[in-house]
């Protein structure tokens, strides 16, 4: 409302005609004034208020706001037609889901045949298998008490297609279930293990929970646990990229549950209004821990919200790696060439428990999960596509999975042997120089450790 006042005042001062005779705020007088003339519903009266008043003001509004026009240029609704039918907009047709191949790996429209080399396609598939193998081992390792926490990507492996469609320098803002993106970018199994074991080689210096990866080298921002904080950050970073003229974009992954956070709305609106080259990638996997999507919102998924913010939006089959690949490639072109955000809603299913702290049998049936993994499995779909192309030999998977598992186990055993990060890291990297308070705390800890070395198990930590 304040901005309406401001607008009317501006118009008033621009030509001195609007509401000239009164010292009352323009908008407050309009209903009574119009009521005298029209006596209809309040909405109609406000509408008339504009159509009467605005022609006297700036040229930008004058033509389109003429009383005889079909459309009005309200400052907040630029293309709305008048209607005499009193009705509330509730739903429009459901946004379609873009698909390239069916569940048997058959490309449905030859025009959509993926434009990738055999090697590129095989690398993506190998990464899907490796992700799966790594998830199985790390999940078990948490169950054995060797790491504190873990989250798997079972059922969501096709996300790798989005990473393959990006420039390696595009900046990634993840939520936590995007290990596949890191694999595709070249994060090594050793680096995954070192992070999950919080050892001295962990790039995060042991300051994060397992799976909260981050790597400057691979342009992947460190995951942070509070949901959706990455969304406005991704919009802001994209804005900086635009200002630098870098011709890069950011990609921001989040779940449909995180899209209920305020930060989602702030981030999307900011990106839309400022023209930020960011791809918002929503993994709609059906659940936010125990809350099914169906209880999370009433509208047409997350995609309808993109349109609400004036963002180019597409919904894709999130188990179809080629649909994801094509949509992300096209989204990137829009983002970078037109300096605009894009929203992708990828429809998938979380086969795994939410995390090692969750038992999903408490809120969904085992049968539901089994049905999904059998009926629509992103890995078998991709394998079928490769086989149809003649690029994959039946049974090759077993060999790859076996060697991936061996590699993970080896890296895992090595990571377990390494020391924890040096204690000094607890105090560093927030300020370029330690504050007097931090210096005092550091000295206090050092004194305690010296006094009680056994209690603090100092030998478990790296010295420097
Ligand atoms: C601000 C905030 N609120 C609540 C949580 C607890 N939490 C962690 S994950 C999660 C569910 C998120 O679901 P979704 O975004 O759909 O992602 P998914 O786990 O399905 O991949 C919740 C509620 C949190 N981490 N941060
Ligand atoms: Mg979810």
C-alpha cells in the first residue's frame, strides 16, 4: 500500500493534475469518490480510480489505462484483461513433464536423441554406478558406527545429467543429496571418504557433518544444513557473475521440502527481478523426511511457483537422465545468454531413507518403495538406453560395480587411518586474524590439553 501512495504522489508531483484539489492522500479518497459514481464492488472502484486518475499523469500509463481499453496497465499487473465475471483463479492445467526416453530406454521422439559422445554417456553411467556403490558402503559404515551420519542418493542418480550439462566453472550450490554432481565434476573417492571421516585431509578441516562437501577447485560451495539458505546465496552469486560479465551461471539444488522455506521465495524473487543467471533445480522426490509432497503444498508442485515469479520454468522426468541433461543445457543457455533465472522441477522418488537418522518404514510402506525402484529406476533406464545404442554389453555393470566397491573400500580404509584435523583449525578461517577473544580461547584449550592429554586423546589429531 505504501508503494501505491508513493506512486500516486509521484504522478501528482509530475504534472500537478492528479488529486490536485485535496491535501488528502490520493488513494484514500478514491473509494468514496468512485463509490459516488459507480457504487459497485470495491475492486471495480479501485480499478476505476486508476482509469480515471492515471490518464492525467505519466504517458507510460495513459494509453493503456484509458477507460475504454480492454487491458489496464496497473503498475503491478502489466497485462491483465478486464472481466465482468466474478471468479477466483484457482488452478490452471498441470504443467507437463518433459521426457526424452521411456522406462525401457527408448527415445520417444527421434528429434530428442541425446547429442553426446559414447565416452560422455559411458562416463555418466559409470558415475551413476559408482555413486550407488559408494552410497551402499558408506551407509553400512554409518550403521557400524564408523562415521556419524550419511545420506544416500538411491533413486535420484539421474541428477548426474544436470552436472554433465553445465560448464565445469558454473558455481554449484547444493542441499546435501547431490554427491552425483561432485562425482561428475571429478571429486575423487578419496575426497569423499576424507570428508565423511573428517580427517586431516578433509577439505572442510573437520568442521562439517559428513556429506557436507565443498570444493573451491571444482566450484562447489560447501553444503550447509539449514534448509534453503543456499537459494538466495545462489541468486546473489549469479548476480555477481552477471556484473562481472563472466558468462557463467550458478545452479542451485534443493528439495521440494526446502521450497517451503522463506528463503526459497526471497531467492526466486530476487533472481527474477534482478535478472540473475541462476538455474534453480528442485529435486521433487516425494518426501521431506516423513512429510509427503502431497502434504507439503496444494498448488501444481514447485514449477507453478516459478511461473508465479515470472521465471522460465520446466518440469522434467527426474529419472530420465537425458531429459535432465537437455533441460539443464537449455536452461543454462537462457540463464547465461539472457541473464535470467530458470526453474527446473525434476520429478523423482527418494528410494532411500531420508538419512541414517531416519527409518522410512514408519511413514511409507516397503511395497511403495519396492514398486518405485522396480518400475522406474534411473540406472536401469540409462543402461537400457546404452544397450539400445550398442554402447554397453550386458553384464558390464557387475564388473564396474565390483571395481567401484573395491576402490571405495580401499579409500575408506585409508581415510580411517588418518588423523583428525589439527586442533588449531577450530579457531581459524572465520577472521583473517584471530580476534583477542579467540586467542584467549585457543590458549585456554591448549593449556587444558597439555594438562589432560589422555582425556583429550591428542594423538588422534594432526600436530599442525
Ligand atoms: C531450516 C531447516 N528446517 C528444518 C530442517 C530439518 N530438515 C532437514 S532435511 C529436511 C527435509 C527436506 O526435504 P527436501 O527439501 O524435500 O529434501 P530431500 O531430503 O527430500 O532431498 C528437514 C525438514 C533443516 N535442516 N533446516
Ligand atoms: Mg524431498
